[in-house]
C-alpha cells in the first residue's frame, strides 16, 4: 500500500514537472512566431522601415537601367499630408533638421522632395488617382484628356519609386473598392517599371483598421515595401493624431512620418547609387 | 364647362404623349449622371450606367469621397447621335471643396459615350 502511494506521488511529480515552469525548447515556437510576424494580420508588429526584399531590390536595379525612368525621381500618391507643405520638402528647405547620415539621400532626391505630384493633393483618395477627371480636368495641362492622374504622373515624371500613402479619405462601405483600387494602382506602377512603396496610416477612421490591413495584405502579396507610419507615431501623445478628430497627423506626427520615409528612401538610394 | 373639359383632355394628352415619346435625351442623361456623381447617389448613377460601365461609375463616385462637390453652370450637347450611340460633351464645372479650398474640374475635358438600350440612353464609356 505504501509503495503504491509512493508510486502515485512519483508519477504526479513527473506529470507536474512536465507542465511546470521549466524552460522549454524554443526552436519550433520561434520559427512559427517569425512566420506569423510576417502575416498581414500582424501589421502592427511590422517594422517602421523594412529591409528591402530581394524582389524590391531587383525592381530597383532594373529601373536604374531603364532609360525611360529618371533614377533621381520619386512620385507621391496621397492626400494633403503628402504635399510638400508637410512632406519631405522641409529637409531640403531647412525647415526640419536633417540627420547627417541622410544628407546624401536628401540631395539625391531633392527635386522630387520639393515638387508637387499630380497624384498628391487635398482630398485625393485611391479612386481619385484613377479618375481622369482629376487630371486634365483639374487643370494639369500636361495630362492627356482621358489619362488618369496616375498615368499622367508616371508618364511625365518617370519615377523609379512611387510612395503611396492612401486611406484617410474614405467613407463607410469602401473597404472592398479601396483594396481593389489600390491593387490596380500598384499594378500600374509596377508595369511602368517603378517600385511602389506602401504605408500604413496613423488614423483609424474606418474603426476596425481594415484599410491598414488592406495595405499590409497588398504589400505582402506583391512583396513590396511597407512603411509602418502607424507604428512610428505610437510613442507620440495621442498617437501622433490631432484631437479631437484623430484623423490628421500632428506636427510631431509629420516629423515621424517624414523620418520613416527618409529612411526608406535612403535604402532605395543605396541600391540605385551603389 | 365644355371648354374646361377640352383643356383638361388636351393636357392629359400632352402628358401621355410626353411620357410615351421615348427616353430622356443623351444630354439630359449626362446632366443627371453628373448630378448623381456629386450627390453621391450610387443608385441613380447605377441606373444611368451600362452594366459594363457600372464599376467605373462606382470608382468615379468614390473619387469624390474626400471633398464636397457641386455642379456649376453645366450645359451638355450631343457631339454625335446615330440613334443607337451618342457622344455628349458638357461645358461647366464641378467645384470640389476641401475645407475652405475649392478645386474646379472642367467638364469639357470629358466626353461620355452613350448607348440606347431599350428605350433608355445609358452612359457606357468615356473618351
């Protein structure tokens, strides 16, 4: 009887030891974790500035050899937060302090940093850049009558890189068309030979982060870079958004956004100008 | 009394003839299309579009999401009309307001292509 009791105690001890707090091998769970971190659903954990993938580098290398493109030019697609008044131009004009390690990059892309894009203006959204009415009709004389703002921008500026920050001008029910149209935008850019770089947005006007998920899903599907602006502004008061509407970035939010984009442009410049 | 009856009958006949005389003109359809576009009226826009053009109409509707838009001084005319197909161009503009800033979109850059389907003219393309 006593030996049976001892045997039961021994077995229980072994079972408890197996489920207890002792360290476990981490190899398999680490691998799973790494895979999961790349999934679009976990876009919040994606780095603020990614390392360019092999495919992105290949696109840039091909673009650099393409005489139809200007290796010093990037284009912008976005709303008022992507116009020179708030986006990047300050580095060239001296409005923001430019870290010494990025001087070469600011110099390399200086004309694009201060120039307006047909595809970055007040109130523009992903559908607007695909609607010809917002090109020639909106006064851009360089655009053909039936050309979309996106086609006109790519034809007239010949960029090697296109920075895409869309989603803030949105209304309920547009999730599906947003993703469809953004895929169209990405495909048009890729067809031109340029590298599209997407971004998350800081706001959550859609309430459930669907648009950032769409941005991440497209970046993953096409293996193109995504600048995680949302993550960059999280340490700021009110997460870098102007209260009470929480739609547009604060001045410090703009600075963080600019810094993130400057860093990815630096990676791009290193590939284009080895 | 007889005269009043005649007047009422004539008015009724006119209403009948107008309602049965065929569809709205291609130019009127395009005016309605622009008005639906700036009003965000997806249902009317869909009714005025060919099935193949509905997706583009939806894109055009979505493209005004970020602004308040209105049509100003619109006047549309037919460039072509062979009874089955028509091309319509308009003068005037859409004024898209963002905050306090107005952007003018000149309508003369856009020519819509229409087809007669049944008795209705529908917007089916753009050139």
